[in-house]
């Protein structure tokens, strides 16, 4: 049995090892984040290694995308494909020679062997296992091939794979989160090098973790079932395995695994789409899994504080739950605590990409600062930047483009009369507006609704008095006059 080893801080080396198969998954970001925290808390090193051995599933651009996202979240790796490092290359497709050599070692020591079975035969085995309702697997036929014959067939260029000799025995290991785990590899000898010379995930993963001096493997729970296989490989090489830390599953409600079809399963939903600040997303990710000593669930932690209080032993086994309510609260805290200087570039980016036609004056720092100050002063629950361009607070940067909402509540003639009169009114204080409403036999909230729809095209949002204060009379008049025009045009 393997126990958790003690490390002096400089020995700690951990890695985030995603496969480049598309957009970064939320679970992958969480794995990277915990690896990062673990490394920083132990003053160790954090690596990014790209596991691109499955060439069929490769999506171009992922390496750049992953490194960029890690950087944006403040989780930049110390060693990576783009940064380089002592143990590179950090992309498995560029390390084929290393795996080839490692596989030869296992063949020479009798732990692996070449297999010439055709894919047709393998498919037949799979089908007959399915018919018998047993676990599909290889029947180890080529294990008994004569070594000289195998060498001759390889020399003749016959296609083959390399298989690892599985031991059908119980494997025990200690997981920092799950405690003592006992597993049996209940399958036939598995492939470690494919016929295209590429290694399989299990093999490359173990060889690289060893080569890159990885001290702790921190990854999602879905990989725990692979660990016994990995340990058998370590044993065959006579290498000491790293320590294991498997993170609980990410679920929507505690039981159901997050599906790849869910939009919120991917990091870009939180950043590009919703516009939560990065720190809010990190707090959301740490909330259930914890790992923070004396964790206070409602507090927004700074990254440095998370590092300071991080302790892998306090990671709970409870499945992670997608608690969007707490995300809103972290989003709001992060927005309210951020400096204008750090917010401005993100807001500007968002304005440029979502509202390219907006008046350039509205993109100037002075105006954006006024908006941010307003939100900070009046909108405690403001949590996601997307509402500035696609949601409730779009009105700061756009004027209503149709009178539709207004004409659903007022007939055109009444709207025209009222708007003309409001624009001309001497005073817009509450008493004067109430008098105006009375004159037109209208309940004054209805008049306020007309004003609100004209200024911001929405029946909810900040109170009228705050809108008057923010926009000043001149801007409000402009918007009311604009609405008048829209009403007239639609008649
Ligand atoms: N390439 C695997 C993944 O995509 C890595 C699993 C591990 O960390 O061992 O998540």
C-alpha cells in the first residue's frame, strides 16, 4: 500500500493536464485552480501539460486558449508549452520518442508485449463480450507469442500495438480526499502504444508524471478508476507513484453530473457570456469543495488569501454543486471591490464587441466611471458585466430603438400628448409631475411608467429620481423627444 509522502516544499510539483478537445470545461478550470493553490501554498511549481495523444479529437488553438484563460484568472503556470521549462516539451505529441523508449523498457523487462491482432478481431471480442454481458476486454492472445517471431513481424513492418500485462490483483492506494481506496483492474491487457506510435492516455500520463517529477496528482474524481492501472505501470517501472488527490464530481444539484451540453459547463459562459469577474468565478469554484481552513462561505476571498489558507486535507468529499446564487453574490462583491482601472478595459471590450454602434462619448473613461459609480452607489446586487450590454443596464449605453413596449401600455395619442407636455414642463419635481398626471386623469405611477419606458425602455430598473439624477434633464429630454419621434413614426 502507498501512503502520502512528506515533501519539503521545493519538491512539490503538480500539473494540470487537459486534453485539447475544445472549450475549457468548468471542471478543468477547477482542477487547474486546485493544482495552482496546492503549488503556491507549498511554494512548489505548477505545470501545464497538454495531453494531445488522441489526435482524432484534437481542436486547434486549445493550447493558446488554455494558457490565456489560466493567465486571465491569475493562475499562470510556471512551466508550460508556451513558457517552456526544464522538463519540456510540455505537449505530449512532441514527446513520442520518450514514450517509445519507455515502452521498450517495459517490453524488455517482460511487462509489455507487441500485439498484432487486427481491429476486426478486437471488435469481434467486444461484440461477443456484449452478447455475454461481460466486461469487454482483450483476451491477451498475443501475450504468448514467441519473442523472435514478434521481432520478425515488427521488422517486416506489420502493424501492431504494444500492450501492458495487467495483473488481476487488488491495488490499494491512499487518496488525500477519499482515504484508502481498493481497486482491481478487471480488464484484459491494455494498449500503451497505438499502431500510429502515439501512446495512450494512461501510459503517457504516467511516463510524463515521472519524467516531470510530479509529486502530487490532483485531478477530477472521474479519473480515480484509472489510478490502479497507473499504479500497476509505476510498479512495472519500479517507480514510486506520486500522492493522489481526487476532487469530487461537479454536479448541478449534488447528484447529476454536469453535462457537456449545458452552457454553464464551460468557462466562457462565466467570462465572455455573463461577464462575472474572474475572482468571483474562483470563489464559486472553491465554495463547495472548500480546501480552505476555517472557510467562511459568504466572504469573497482574494487569491492570496486562498493560497494562505489552503489545505488539501480539508477538501470535502461532497460533490460540488452549481450554486448560481452564491455566484451572484460573489459577482457583486467582486464588482464592488474592484478598482475602476481594473474594470474599465473589460467594460470597454464588452462595449466594443456588443455595442459597436454606441456613441464614442459613452465609451470614454469619464462616462464609464460615472456608470460604475452609479452602480456601486445604487445597485448592490449588480454582479455581471453582461447586463451593461445585453441586460437590465443596457440603457446606460443605448437609447430605446422602438416604441413597442410603450405603445403596449399607452395609446399613441395619449403618449404623444403626455410626452410633449413633459418635455415642456418647467419643473420635474415629484409634485409637478403628480399635478401633470392629475390633469390628464392618470394615476401618477402610470405617468412614471411612461417616463421610464421612454428613458430606459424597461418597466424595471432604478427609480425615476435616480435616473433623472444620473442622466440630468438635458439627456432625459433628449430621450423623451426621441421616444416622441418613435411614437409618431409608428402611427
Ligand atoms: N488528460 C486528462 C484530462 O483530460 C488528464 C487526467 C489526469 O490529470 O490524469 O483530464
